[in-house]
């Protein structure tokens, strides 16, 4: 089903599809890629990314998504060429995915590039993709690309297992909720309080 989807996506390639340059120019260091797949989890994912940026200054956090925020890059077209170029340009150490609208081409390219993928904040809903309805559902194959899936409820975990995901890759977690960054505190004050 995934190969059928990728063949369909390749046949719909627009000439000279622009690929966003995800890695900020002049930046070096490890990259963490986070995708905000829907407005419900976008705010929480952005808060998580802000915390990661604060805790690990040497790590670049690149956020993609169609969540309507200004700091999210769009995903490339779903073709092997565009998705592969995106994965090669970004070269993340790990990828975080939220939302139920899958991008099979991009996720397959990231998996092929060796990026460990983690699905977080998964609710008990079905997964969708941008392909036509007559294509076989690529969701089971795409979800199989993830190293770990973190459903927010037992019902969501059961749904993932019904997709054929091995139980050892489904790890029950709490819902992904917004949690603003704590106020900055000088290290000396932090040491005094602890």
C-alpha cells in the first residue's frame, strides 16, 4: 500500500517543485525535526520545542506543519525526489510527529535516511493521507516506519495494535498538552534553592 501511494505521488509531481531549505544557513550541530500535524497539538509541540531549545542550545529544532504558525515550514511535495531532498537537507537525528494526517512520502524518506521517528500525542482517531480514496490505505505501513508510537489513551493504543504495530513499539503516554516555559532563573539562584 505504501509503494502504491508513493507511485501515485510521483506521477503527480509538479515541474520544479520548490523544496524548503529546512536547515538554517550557517548553523551546525544536531537537528531535531518536529511536525505539528494539527492545531490541537501544535501549541503543545511548540512549547515542547521551546523547552528543548532552552535545554539544549547546541541542538537545532526545525518545526514543520500546516498549523498556521509563522515559524513552521511547510512539508515538501510527497514525491520521492522532493521528500528525499528534504530529508537529506534536514538530516535530523530524530523526528517527532503529531497529528493523524500522515505524509507517507516524507516519512518514508526520513526512515530511508535513518531518522528514528516518534509519533507523540496520538488520539483514538483514524489516520488520513493526501492520496485518493481508491488507493490501498498506507497507514499500517507508514506507522510501521516509526520507532515508537505514544498514544494518549488505552483506546488509541488498541487502535494502533489493530493496525498491526507490535506492542513493544506502542508505549502509552499522557496527552500532549501545552505547558509554557518556566521563567528564566540564574544558575546561582537555582543552586541556592536546591
